[in-house]
């Protein structure tokens, strides 16, 4: 290759390098502008929230002395304040914010806000796939331990996998909540309780092993059913504009899952009462003369908490939906 041709190639590369430097300089400037805009928006939202809080306090005082016409006006203002707070929530989903206590302990002060809709949806879809794949893996893992490999090593691997799975879910869900997902209530706490439940071991484990593995198989089966049923419900509701794009499938029953209720609820309630049965058996084992570990009693208590949380939450949702259905029927009459 001639020197002239080499010089030409170098000049082309050098020109591209110069262009890259200019592009990167513009990128840095835009990034600084973006950071400044983020800080301005966050400050304005905080100021608005403080003003609305003061206004709400003033409205509460005024409501005690106003007439009926003024009371209607105050009620209208309160409704608008509530709507404004929902708008702020959606705005903050695109702004960097301080992590909650749990994320701060796990990740520190790393910014986990995803700034584009595309990035948010991609992360949500990856979360859903992770849950589905891990549900299948855990189901086959429990089947293998129960029917084929009765060894301490395989049981330890399975239990470690359960702990890792629920720990990972809590982190991913916290990130999704930071990015505008409205998952909340008992179904968030459920994974924290399950993490503790999955990690306990001891000499009494062998007496409870078969029952625990059978329960794990059934739980994975129900979660598999829930995933396909809930994802279908969410797809339909999002298409109708009735659900947020970042809404997730959850472990239990939600109000938007009312259609197909007769199919899903028996499986859920059976699983809830199996948790109660596990609790009863563990309480009995805790009183066994050979039991020296305090963990057995704590496991029994944890299964009882899971049963109460799952059962009462599901019952509450069903009751609310039945009441709404009855009220709607009365109005139509």
C-alpha cells in the first residue's frame, strides 16, 4: 500500500474523529441542560406540593364555617388537588429522585430512573419474562428435589434459588415503582416475607421437606396460571386505555382481574389455605420434643402472616367488586 493511500485513510479517520469530538461536545452541553431542567422541574413540583398542602389545611378550616354553596366549591377544589397529585406522580416518573430506604440500602444513591417510555417498557417486559422463566425453573427444581434427588446439596441449591429469586424481585419492583409503576399494598410486602420464608433451614426441615416442596410446586403452578391470565387482562385494559402501561402482573388477585374470576379464584384460595395448613404443621413441629430451633416457630408465624395477608386482601377485592356489581344492578333497575 502506497504512502499516499495511507495518508488518505488517516485523513478520513482524523476527520471522523474531529466530527466525533464536536458531537460529543454538543451531547455534553445538552446533558447539562437536561440536568438543569430536571432540577427546575423537581423544585417546582416540591414547591407546588407544599402550596397544595397549605391550601388543603386552609380548606379544612374553612369547611367548618362555610355554607352549602361554599362547601360545594371547597369539595371541587379538593378534587382538583387530588387530581393534581396524580399528575405530579406521573411527572416524577421521568425525573431523578432519591431512592427509598430499601433501594438506598441495596444500591446506595444510584439514580435508577429510566427517562424514556421505551426504556421503561423494556425494563417492565424484562421483569415479566424474568418472573415467568424463574417460575418454570423453580417448579422443575421442586419436582426434581421431591421425586428424584433427595440430597442436602440439591435442597440447599433450591432454597438458595428461592432466596435469590425473591430478593431480586424486591429490588426490581422497587426500581419499577421509582419509574412510575403503581404496584403497591400487600403484594409488595408479600415478596419481602417470602424472602425470609425461603431461607430458613434446620434439623426439623426433613420432617417438613415433602410438604414444603409439594407446596412450592403448587405455588409455581398457580403463578404460571396467573401470569398468562393477568397478562391477557392487562393487554386488553391497556388497549382500552383503562390501565397504566407500567402496571404489572402480581402474585394475588387485583380488581382489574374480575373477568374469569371463577377460573382463577379456587386455585388462589386453595393455595392460601395450604399456607395456613403449613403454619399449623410448623406450630406442631415447634412443640416437638426434638425441636431445639426457634426458627421453626418463626416459620410457622411467617406462613400464618402470608395466609392472613393473601386471604384477607383477596377477600377484600372480591367483596368490593361484588358490592359494585350489586350497586350497578340496583341503579339499572
